[in-house]
């Protein structure tokens, strides 16, 4: 059974994030399918849940040029948002440059208190968000 390129890209990003976290000294584990998070880590004696999002390359969206855009909804084409209680961090992976931005869910909330639907990052943001 052949998997879609998009699904393969997502799986590769999850493995890349897990590798990065293990390399940094965390106990990191890929989560089972169907959960609202992709990776679990142990940090300071507590479990933290990480949702991974990936993109192949930067793109232009209207006036926003050369950005990496990530959706935060659960699954492709759904309107279901991830809730703050389900995830501790997002890991945004730019596959073309193999870089990961780790953003706490608390920094991803819109004025409404809900998780933002999309996040746009530039290459320089990957230096800002490299720590968990």
C-alpha cells in the first residue's frame, strides 16, 4: 500500500523532531495515531505533548513573501481546532532547511483564547524558537 507524499512528509517531520529532542537529551517517544499530539517528552519529571506540523518549502501568500505557513487544525480539511489542554508545544518543521521551531501553546493563542488557525514563520524565527 502506497502512502501519499504528504503523509510521508508528515511522518518524516515527526521522526526528525523526535531525533532532535533525543539528541538534546530528552526522553522522547512517538505517540500513537489518533491522539491530538505526535510526540511525548519527559521534561523536569513531567510529560509534555508536542504536535508536529511540517511544510516542504517557503512560499508566497498574497503580500506575505517567502514564509513558511502552517495550519494548526486537527487533520487536513477539518475545522476542528486543537485545544490548549491537549498540547503543550507545537513543533513547526521547515523540511527544505531541516529546522524546527518549538512554540509553547500559550504563545499560540489568539485574542479569543483559542489556538490560532495558521502560523507564518520566516527563517529568522527558527533561531528564536529553538528551545523547549
